C-alpha cells in the first residue's frame, strides 16, 4: 500500500489544517467529520453551523470525512 499524499490525508473540518497526530471524529448532520482539537469542534458548532447552516457539510472537501 502506498503512503497517502498530502491532499489525501485528513484535514480538520473547521480550520482546514492537516491533521497529523490525534484526529477527533464527531458525527454532524449524518456524516463523520474529523477535527484537530476540541476547540475546533466548539468553533464549528458555535460559528460555522449557525453562519452557513447544517448543510455546510455538503460543501466540504472529502479529506475532512472519516474513512470507515
């Protein structure tokens, strides 16, 4: 199996940073999203969802979703 390229590796659903260490997975709007920290989960819930709506997850890049 080949190593993942940078654009294939997990990114935070809130800040977009490359998640290289501990990935925090949370379910939002029926999808499992990856976050880099608890702070990003709070910011996502308190700022991004109220500003852009719950369907905001449909516009996110595929690298923020947890692989099953």
